[in-house]
C-alpha cells in the first residue's frame, strides 16, 4: 500500500481554501451542497484509511482474532513499515467512532428534549408555528414529521409584523431544505477528521444564508429580512447561551437543532449579503478566479483521497487473499 494509504488523512487540507471562498462567491444553496459532499467524502476516505491501517496493524499482532495466516511473513514483508502506524490507528479509529457516536446521540437527544419541551409547554399553535410564552427571545426550527417552527412571545414582541413574517419564513426554509441533515453530516465529518472543522463552520453559515435567501424570496423584501436578522441577533444576546440569528435559544430552553451557534461575526456578513444583490445560482463557472482555483484544488484533493483509499483497499485485499487462500 505504501505511504499513499495515509494521504486521505491529510488531503482534507485541500478543501480549506474553498470553505471561505464558497461563502463569498457561491449561492448559499450551492455552497452548502458542495461543502457537504466534499467534507463527507473526505471524512469517509479518512476513516477508511484508519480502518485499513488498523487491519494491517491487527494482522501483525500476535494473538489477533483474524485468521492465523494474516500474520504470515508474506504479509509482514508486504507492509513492513506500517505495523506501528496500524497499532496507532486502532486507537484513532476507536476515538473517531466514539466521537461520531456521541455526536449522533447528542443530536437525537436534543431533538427529543426539544419535542418534549414543546409538548409540555403551553403554546399557541397556528399551523406549523408554535408560539411559547417565554420572556426570553428565541426562535428555532424543530425537525420532525411534521416539523415545527417554535418562537417565543418575547421574540415576536421584538419584531414588527413583516419582520415576524421573515423570521417564520427563515425557519420554514430550514425545515423545507432539511438543513439539520447537512449540519449533522459535516459535524460527523469534522469528528472523523479535525482538518474538516472549517467546513463545518462554513456549512453552518451557508445554511443560515440559504434560509435568509428563501425568506427574502418569500417576503419579497431583502431589507426587511436583513433588519430582522440584525434585531433577532441583538435581542437574543439577552440569553446567556443564545445563538446568534433566528436560531437563538434561551438558556432555559433546549439547544437549537437545525441552525448554527455562531459568534457575532457571521451576522454582519449575513446582513451585508442581504443588502447586496441576489447571488448567482449557478455552481460553475464561479464568479471569481480564486473560487475556481480553490474548487479545483478541493476537487483534486477529494479525488486523490478517494483514489488513494480505493488503491489501498484493493492492495490490502490482494495481499490478504494471497496469504489466506480459499
């Protein structure tokens, strides 16, 4: 297999330039789709790399649970310098699986807690919108079948009628596009490989921008949505653990499920984007040469990672098959 089996562990670095540039030059829907696909593929290849190294390391260990012939001298000769790396990969893969399992558990637990809190609290329901009597301002989209938009009375009092319409349209966009799935995918990818953390942040921002654009289209006035975003962020700061933007949650409420918990930085960028013309919906060609170059680098890195993983898998299968005749 050679050193190429380790390439998927570092090739996610090639996706970093496109993470920020996608926010600036692509439509947020295109940025979300592109970054999620790239991040997921790179994470899968990285995890497969660890699994391959683990198999090699386990095959070299005395008393391993694999067939005895897997520790045959032919196998040792085929992969002579990957024994220590394989042993280290066992712990690394266990850590990845544990982190991903915890992420999925936390995601499910938050959804269950939010659903129970909504069922237990007195609320005024109007279709898919539930208004909770709460002095803390927050709003969030609760995925489910059907999904619900939850808004506190304090948040509705902070906004006028058109801004409330923009808020509801924003949260409905989160539900309609199932943004929680994209966010969960990039969260798992970042758990699998820390180099993909910038992609997680970029997707969290692009999903908010995607919902902003859908809200602007529904309301028919980008400036109204921009004002609503700014006011929601401003008033949400009353809650110690509130998230910025429409996904703000009061400290006494469950954490948001479908929107990012970003710092104050993304809000001015969202407002500025809403005050600018509608971004082009095309994915290619990009409007910037820098974005085109970053996209090509990310594509090359993803392709190289996939080919390295495939080559290592085929090579390992051939080696172990030769050492373990049927």
